[in-house]
C-alpha cells in the first residue's frame, strides 16, 4: 500500500472490482456498474495502487430538463431510485453528471484517495463542455457520511432545498431515508 496512486477511467476488469467494493461498502449499494460500463465506459473513475482498485467514483449522465434539477421539482421528477437500471436513466447527451457511488478501501482512507478522485472527476467534468452540472443525492440516513456540508460542501456542492423528500427511499423494501440533491455547476 502506498500514497502513490493513479486516477483514471476504469477498465472492464476493474469495474468488477468497483462492484465488489461498492457491495462491501454498503449493504445494498448500486448493483449495476458492469451494465453501466457497457453503456457509459467513461462513467467510472478508479484510483489504482499497483493492481489494487483503492477507490472509485461512478457516474452516469442525466438531463437537467428531464430531472428538473435546480428548479422547483419537489422531488416529483428527480434523481433516479438508488438501485435503478442505468439503461432506463442514462442519457448519452445528458448535461448533468450524477454521482451514483463513491467509496475507498479502508486501508487507503488516510492517503487522500477520495479527495483525488473527486477533484479529478470535477476537473474532467469542467473540461467537458456538454456538462453543466454535477449532482449527487444525499441519503439522510447514510451509514458513514453524517456531515454533507463538510464533505460535499467542501467541493462546492450545495443542497437544492426544493428537492428535499422526506419519503425518499434508497430501496423499496427499506425504511424511509429522506433524501436531498446536492449539486454544483461546473
């Protein structure tokens, strides 16, 4: 293990490791990284230390017009359900990058892997002239992230208050979580 790692687009083999890391990070995480890779191979960044996927950030493209992100949506048409089929929601011409998941292996959490992944992701988004906004949904009962203002706010994200939904669920068979979209322009 080292603090010298590379951030780059995932290969197909590495996407399998991303799926394993996501599943290990949360009880019922996003289950479709392999399918997303086939649809949108540019959507998954990985931090690699030698041959180890130390962390990842997974995204898909959505349309702000379709989602009403940043307007008075009241969550009527907002972010996709947590474990959705990317073939249903991904829009190749979408102008919003939606962060589906982000995790770092426990042994790498003190080496700046998360920070490097997010800053590299934001830099790539800024260089893509077709992207206007980056968004993530914050689950009010997130098992690890208790202070979204400190974490996402530190990268320029702000809550879109008109998107708070106290009845949002990350899975139909789970208790109500409550969720709100955090977004930033690029």
